[in-house]
C-alpha cells in the first residue's frame, strides 16, 4: 500500500498542500504519535514514503514540483531504516542531505 508520512512543524499551510497532492495521487497519509513528533526540532520537515514504486514516486514528486513545493529531506522506506525511530530517521536524512550539499558546494 502506498503511504507517506509528512512532517512540517513550522508551516501548516505547506503541510496541507503536500497532503492534498498525496491524496490526489492516492497515497495514504500516515499519522504520527505526538511523542515522536516532540523529539524533532521545531523547524523539522521530512517526507518519508513507503510502498511507492518508482513511477508513482516520480509522479508524486513531479506534482509537488508543479505546485512549487520543495522538500529538502525526503526518503523512502528501506530494509535498513524501516525500524528506526523517527528521530534517528530525521537525523540520518538530515546528515545525508548536508553531505550532498557540501559536496555540491565544493
């Protein structure tokens, strides 16, 4: 089943837009436990996709782009990350994104 978890602690308007694109693409929106959410920084934003094949993911991301919605931290569920806490997932994806940005800038 296609599903996603989208967290945006600072911009509820953007969260609504992302979720509407997900619904349009028939992607189930997962909810998050408030305790897990509390562990994340106040400016946390993360898109975590599960069970989405490449074609559906490309369409979903393309639809976000058409609406000028940019999400820096995004990932798909893998065998490695599927049992991680939300905090660990966020920190790992954030570090990975920072490494990519550093390599692009240098």
